[in-house]
């Protein structure tokens, strides 16, 4: 399919996991891809793989975000899709009884404030064009209590969901759609690291997935490509669940 032919897509957190898989999917569908990440080596490699542009950007820094979109526009002449995907889930973010203020603030900055900054600074490009699709990575924990608490992560993703909804409503009549992608657990380097460090905690997540497995990054990328495309032209201000049935399960198999 070539649903994104000649559209310009900016992906944050593009060097690995869902971001990298989405960069490949967007390129396969004809988009010109801008890969943004703090990891210069991996980000440069990702951009080369999709014949795109790499921009080193710390999305918690407003000047970096401004420069990121300007670089995309200067290179390709528009910004049609923004996949605001960068995020962290550090081990020090745990129960509210254990999580310190520094850990709380760090997760909020990367997971929520960065989405605020990315939306704020891409919207002027899309408003001038009269079109655009913004996809913000939230999580299934934005709508369900997590089996393994990560209090700041959960709160940040709830904020992403609420902000996406409001922006989708606010800018709908200007041809801009804003949706929150809510993945279940995904087989990414972050999750594999968790399995290695704490198999019991990882298993606590897996038992809640009716299918008995985690998502693969390409499966989430397929959902992002749909939201970015005209096939989703009437999907707006939505919580788009791609969770393998977690949110629909009353009990799960042992």
C-alpha cells in the first residue's frame, strides 16, 4: 500500500522499538521520514535504512523541538504527520510509596511535556497546510490500572490521552486529527531488559494478555500507519487501543 505517498512524517524515539518499526512502515507506504532521537548513532542508522533524515533532538528541550520541525520542513516542504512516540519507563518509577520526586519529574518531562512541546510546535505547520495527523503514544495503562505500578508512567500516559482528546476536538475543523495510540505491552528492548532484570514482574504483565504474548513492534506500527492515513479520516480525538484484548478481559488464563 502507498497510503502515505509523498507525505512528510516526523517520528520521535525513532531509533528503536515502535518508533523504528513505524519509520520502516511509513517508508514502505511512501512517506518521507524524519527520524528524531537522542541516540545519534542509532538514529542515523534508522534514517539511512528508510532513506530519510536524522535530526538529533532531546524532545524535552523546546529549542530542539522547534529545530526538529524546521529541519523537516526545510528538507521536504511540509510536515504532514507527527508521531510523538519518545518515552521512558525507568526502574525507579515504581509504587507511589517508593517513587521519588526526581524520578516522577523525569518521567513526566520525557513522556508528557515532550508531547506538549511536539504538538505545540507542529500545529502551526499543519494549520497553514489545512491538514495533518498527530499520533501521540499513550498506553493501555492510561485507561486501566496497571498490574505492576509505575506511578509516574501511568500518570504521564493519562495526561497524553487527555491532551490528545482535547487537541483533536480543538483543531478538527482545521483538517487536523489528533489521536492517542494506546498499546499494550510490546516486545521492545525496554521490555526485554525488564524480563532480564525482573522475570517475575514481566510475567505479571504477560498473564493479563489473553493471547499469551506481547505485541511485536511492527503490529503497533501498522496501527500508527492507519491513523496517519486517509483511511482514518473520521478517526479523531480517539483512544486507539492496540492491546491484544487486555482491556476487554474480565479474567485471564493462567
